[in-house]
């Protein structure tokens, strides 16, 4: 389990996705109306229930779900939770709300990526009734007292971060990258097809630059300090990845294959300095650096090399891939 800072008012819940610890973290907020951030996929619901039970909280006690975005590793369980608990309100960016109500296109996009492993990894995704969703858009009032939504596009266009002002924590989903342990570098999750690098840079440089928090909490994984140092680190990493993919694209298909493999190998090597090789192999089988490389390539191919390609707010495209 990730460490819980003293008196934080928020509890990390490792849902042990696919039997692995330290991969997907939901967060329980100790507020007058019990609140959960990013519950994870439906396959992890039994473990989520056990983690809540350790706090003497039942699924029926929850009143609010805060979603950073609607990718299945963050929000795949939502339909099941609201089915069990009709008093639960789901808070999500307005551009993501439709894909909770009608998830078929999102599921189809993710299934194209994971194939036969889709059911094992993410499980069944069921629709969320519209009357249990409170869609938020920039300019709206805050949906809960003391909880500030921040539009943070880049990983996907409807991404939100949620700042719990009373306790000084920012729940960042994927916008601050993947940080699996305090000693590891921030890794940008950039799966195709919804990544928007200029928007992500603006998020890091403008939206998040004025934010002052004691800690931030990515879904992958746990609480971290040094918010602005990590923000700058991820900003530099996004540029580095874009530069290397851009160079490979200019050099041709052979260079692309070579660099994609090198990116996977470098990520593997870094993680193996901190985690057992067996853990790293299983983790990267799901959250693949090769897929992240392809996401940057897809973004550059439609913005710098062959022009724009339309997409919807789920990140779904004909022939596209689902994200993390």
C-alpha cells in the first residue's frame, strides 16, 4: 500500500489490478459525504470493496465519485457502483459524461488494443444512468464544497484534476504522469489516439503552475511531494519523447521500429532498478511503453506530418486504441 501522509484526510486504496500491487490506486476522501476518486476497473471491484471495508465503509455508504477521465483503468467500475448504490453521484467533465451513459464505443476502442485480454483486465462495463451523473464544464460552480475541479487536457481532452483544498492534495489522474515509487521518474502515459501534446504542455505550464499543494496523487500511484519539481520533470519528458519520435519518423520505418523497441527497453530497465523483473514484465504487458510511443507517433502524424484527424471525446477512432 502507498504511504498515507499524516492527517491528510484522504486514504489511498490499492485495488491490486490483475493481482499486482502498486499499479492502480483509488482514493477515499474523509468528507461529510463519503467520496471516492477514480474507482478503477470493474475487475478490481472486489478488492476495492475490501479496502473500503478496512475503513468501515461500505459501497452503499459512498455519496460521490470524482472521475479524472473515463478510461477503463480509472472509471470502468462506475456503472457497477451506481447500480449498487442509487444515491451515488458521479462527477465528470461534460465531454466524458456521454461515454459513461453510452460506453460501447469506448469499450470497442479499448478492446482493439487488448484483444482477448480485455475481459481479464477490465471486465464488464455497464452504462451509468444519466440522472446519477453531474457533468462539469469550465465556468461551472464547484460540484462539492472545498473540491476544485481543474481542466487538465493533454492525456485526453476531458481530463480533470481535483484539488481538495482543505487537505492540500491534488488528485491528478494521469496528467502528472505515472510515478510508481518516489524514486522513479515520471513517465508520460501517451496511448493513442487522444493524446494532445500542446494541450498537455499548456496544462503543465499554465493551469498547474499556480497550484500550491502539500501533495499530489496520481492514479498510478500513491501520494507524492515536490509537486512543481515533478511538474517540470514531466514537461521535459514530454518534449524528449516527442523529439525522439519525431526524429524516428523522419528517418523512416526502420528507425521507428528501432526507437520504439529502445523506448520499451529503457522504461523496462528503469523500472527493474526499483521492482522485481517479474512484476515489471506483468505491469508492462498491460501498460506498454510501445503503446505510449505509438500514441506520440499518432499525435505527430496528424498534427505535424499529415494534418488533423477527427476524434471524439472518448478518444475512440475507427481503428484506434484505448488509453490508460
